C-alpha cells in the first residue's frame, strides 16, 4: 500500500539527513505542510534545534502579492524558519531523496485571523466568539479559503494535495493551555457548542424556516445538563437529537451541510483549475456528517464525487476504525487510513502492521502516518519495521 508521512518544512530545512531518514522508513510519499496553524513542535533529530514555535497560522512559502493585493483577509507569512521559501527548500530535498511530495493545506483554522478580524469568527449560542474558527458561511471567508486552497496546494513539484479543515471548525480546538476538561462534553454537546450564530448563519437558519432565537434557546437548554452535571455525556447523532430535538437537529445539519459542500466543491475546483492534469486532491474527512474540525463531516458518496479520495482518522481500536471506514466500503477512490505513530500523542506504532492490515481489510488502499517529524527514534524504528513487513 502506498504510504505517506506527514512532515513540516522545518523538519527538513537545516537538516541534511532528514530527507534520507524519511525515505529509509519505507514510505513513498511525504505530505508536506504548505499552510498550517499555530503550533509548538519538537524537532528531536534536528542538528541545531529541538523546538519550533509557529506563533500563528501561516503559509510556508512566499504568498503571491498580486493575488492578495487590497484584500482584507489574506494569509500570514511565517518568520520562524530561516528560509525565504521553507516549503520549496524542503520539497526539493525530499524529491531528491526519491520521495513524491504532496502539499498539506490547513484551511478553516486560524486564530490570528479571527483575533484580527473578529467579525469573521464562529459565534456560539451564548454569544462567545471562537477566534480559531472562521465561519465558512461568510462569503469573505469562503473566498479567502478557496484562494488559499488553490495557492497553497499547487506548489512547484507537488503531485497532489490534502486539504484539512475544509469545512466547519467549532468548539474543539486543542488550544494552547486549554482549560476545558472540567466538564465532560460528549460529541453531541460539542456539536451544540459548535453551532454558529453569526449574522450569516442566522440568515441561513431563517432561510430554513427556523426561528433563530428559538434555535439558540434550544441549544442552551440542551446543554444545561452538561453544565449542571446532571446527565451523562450524550454521543452520536441520536445524542444530538435528544439534546436539540430531531427537527431542529436535522435543520441545523441541513444548513451546515449545504455550506460545507459549497466550500469543498469550490476549493477542489479552484485547486484543479490551478494544477496540471492528474494532480490528486484529497480531503481530510469523517463519515459522521455532524463532525467538525480537522476531519470534517462529509457524506462518503458525495465527497468521493468531488475529490479523488479521503484521508480518514483510523487511530484507535477496531470498532473506531470500522465506524470510519465502513461507510466508504466498496467505493472507488483513494481511501487513506491515517494513523498517529507518535506514542506520546496517543499513537501505537508498535501495532501499525496489524492496524494497517485491518484498515486494508475494510477497504483502505493507502496509509498516512502522523507524524514523521514528531515521532521518537523508537517510534520510527517500529514504523520502519511495520512497513517492511507489510511490503513483503
């Protein structure tokens, strides 16, 4: 099975051994970040540093000045890698090591953009803004994300792209110094906390014959047991219907699904218009339509009619993997099973061979490994061993 490892440009720039080290894992491809959110990352094998602090979401190449001239929403440039074009520098080294390079583009996740332009952010039913989550229902946001997708995806030498967060972002963020674990919120409550009530979304709900204030009231009422601790966390779509009521739940999902589909179709079309024929476009996705975040909820049939395939979260036990891959079974297209291979981040590189074989039995035809730059030496040794045995 074709396998790709995720990397940041700073894993490679300044380390002359990095590209060969990744190739020696037994992967054929690298999915290299071209546009990414803020992060603090270890570089455990780099010869001159151990930490990179990406202070804000940024593109890791020089953005096209003409494309963004005069626009209020535009990408930020990076300043933490000592290179004029860290993406291109890393991509060249990886290509010279015999690896195919695809871009990795994070879209609707940008805390600095929301801080500097607060009106574009998701607003929850309590009136709280999520600066990390630009609301994709807003025309200016959608235009920005579509152009960002086309520019960041189609870099020189790239053979394809993977678009992450190409849909709704919401409450779950993994924000720096998060202090949100005091109340247990199941994924049903997280959906309610992720519903947006910005002016664009209020208009959208009204177009679906909903009383917007009634929806907001129902959301707050549905969340009250979580705040009081009087009920166990609800899960899944049935849990959402229980908290919000079946009618309101369906109506909110219908609105959000329509908006997400429009963004995905426009972003993929823009990438293909900018790329050479044969350029592969994958979306990070989850078959549960109410999901938001890095792996956006999407109907399997529709997403495979828009993109060339999907990258699907497969870390965890068999049941979780079956829930993600099952709805895609028997469908044409790339189905890339994404496994975390960093033990300290909840991954299990020691069971990669077995887990990958299980994913293949469920229809996965490619593997993604998160993340070759962050993993420890023993983790990478386990990955190399697993890929060697899988390739026999």
